[in-house]
C-alpha cells in the first residue's frame, strides 16, 4: 500500500514538473484583434523577419468537418472560433542547425498555433531551444527563438513589446 502511495506521489510530481517545464518552453503573444485579421498580420510579420510560411492549416474547421466520423466528444470546450497552425522556415537557420548538430535540424520547419476567441487572438510558439538545449546547436536554437519572438512582438497590438 505504501509503495502504491509513493508511486502515485512520484507520478503526480512528475506530471507537475512536466507541465511546469513545458509552460516555460512556450512563448505566448495575445493580440486584440479577431483571428481573421491576426492571421494576415502574423504572416506579414514572419515574412518581414525572413521566414517563409509554407503551410497554413485551419485545424479546428478541418476537425469539426470530420467530428461525427471521428466520434470526438467535447470538441472545443473553450469555444474557440478558430484554431489555426502555421508552418514556416528560414533556410539559413535550417542550414545552421544542420551544420551545428545535424539531428537538431529536426526542429525545422518551425510552427506556431493561433487560437481565436471573440476579438482576441492568442499565438503559441513552442520554443526550439527546448530541443536544442545541451547540444552543439543550442546557440542556433536561441537565435531561432529570438528571431521568431521578435517577429511576433512586431505585430501591431502585441502586448509583449
């Protein structure tokens, strides 16, 4: 019984630590505009900062279209109007990763997710340094994150300026 208790405590602590660590590995930016306007502003900011958006996916609408077939219960309990993903890259940064630590190049292409609710849009970018930390590509991971975050902060209405 005591072993079970210790196992449950350890598992709970492990889950808490994982959640805490993962929250620090995310950059969040909130814009005071609906997602329909924010999407274009995000693409423009990324482009201005030398990133090329290679894919823009309307995740929520695609899943909602298949909701009955996929049998997803309680889809979208937060009542987001839309959730989108952008996949983007910079070939020079990819090359830098490849040169520094070839397996770290797996963090490219880059991505972010956009959550729209009312007249507010939240962007969540998973920091790449979380993957390049403790590798020879750590400096490149930091550089990538700094450039992406600078792009997001440059969007009109960004709170994190």
